C-alpha cells in the first residue's frame, strides 16, 4: 500500500476546517497534517469527545484522514528567546509577557499530545525554539558554556511535556530548521544526545531546510532514519550567482536576489528519488506531507501539482530481484 500523501495546513490556516478539507480533497490529497493554530483547537480536542467527533466527521465527509498535528508555533514559544515576533504566535492578551507566553505554550504542547491521541494520531510535528540561535555566528563571542546551557534548558523545559506525550503514546517530531536548537546535522546529533536518545523525540524530516545550508538531505536521512517519525515534502533551490548571498540579505521570500528560495516540490534542487529509496529501505510507511511554500506560484495550482508530483514518486520497493528471470531454467 502506498504511503498517504497529505498536506500540512499551516500555510492554509486562513481557511476553516471545512474549507481546507474541501480544497485538499479537490487537489487530490489523502489526508491532512492539521496545524494547531489553524483548523483544530487542541484544548477542546483534549477534553471534549464531541468536538473530536465533529472534526473527524468533517474529515470523513471529504474522504480524508488526520495523520498528524503540527504544533510549530506553540513549540517555538516553549524554548525560544522572547522578542516581539513571538507575540503573534500566542494569545494577544499575553503580548509582551515572555513568562506567560512560555507557560501558555507548555500547556498547549501538552494538550497537543492529548489532542493527537484523541484524533488517533501517533505524531505531533513542530518546533522547539532556541535560546542560542541568535548567537550562531559567534560574534560577539559565544562561549561553549552558553551553548551547553541552552541544550540543558531545552531538556528541562521539554521533559515534562514529553512525559505527557509518553502517557498519550504520541511521538514528537522536531522539524530540523534554522532558528531551532537543532538546525543542521551536528546540532541534531547534539540534541538527541542531550535527551539521551529519548524515544519520544524524533525528527520531522524536511529536506528544504538542509539543502541550502550545503547539507546533503539523503545522507542526513540515512544517518538519522531511525529517528524520522514524519516526512515533509518541501523543495528549495539555491541561487548563488556571485551577487546573491546564502543568508538571504533580509529580502522577502521569493525575491530572486536571494541566494535560495523555497519551491513547490519538483521545482527545486532536492533529489526526492534518492529520499524515497532511503525511506523504502527503512520501510517508512508514514505520511509524505506536502508543506507547500512557493512565493512564485498560485497556491491551489501549486498544491494540486505538488500532490500529483508526490504520488508520482511515491513508489514502493521491488518484491522480486530484477535479474531472477535471467536464467534458462
């Protein structure tokens, strides 16, 4: 059976659940990775079975499944250093109050685990934030003690949350991503080590955040495959022409003066064929979830084309040796 092809609703959070279900169904998707700031209320889902049945009924109306919840925004508020941008991720009445935003986010993440259990999902995807992302360049000088303390802080903040995940039988899949405590190969390894490879914590594999950093997504996937709990199908292309810088130059996504941009799947530089082969070798049968971001393309057109693209590459491994027939008897 082919892996389900789903779409992450984070970039479609302006739509109601009914609207995104109708649109996703028309685009050809099998299910949704539902954003917790969009089409589902985690607190209600964690505590109100009738509400959960309403959500499920809407999904079933359009022949869709909910395969994961995406809790990126509250997760960012758990472990990030506050600045005014985080105010947009939390309830408006908490604006400018870092401690209250963090306390809200911690409870929101616990409810995300409970909501996932109620919805029948095994995975919550998301972010964790970082107390040291702003120090990545190490000037002014960043001490090793600062880095080590940042990892320890994540363990302290997230351990009570992961305890609730364990109670619910749900995994957390961190999207390896700039601004996170794990944003590349070695920071991912360090984070897993900091948590003593706790099974609760895994990876939402998204190659688009790796390729422009110069990291080979296929090698990353091969090395961390046992921790990959969810997969995003998202593309990016590198556009270094001697003028464009890899750091983006404070230019808006989509601007061709940037050194890289996100692209609709199949329009960038990610080698999805090799990725599928690694997933096949590991018998990954979870969702292939399109996170659709392309500033140069209309989103329904792009979302439809992306669904077709993912289905075209969603092949299963052979169940025979191709050279078995090359014999006379």
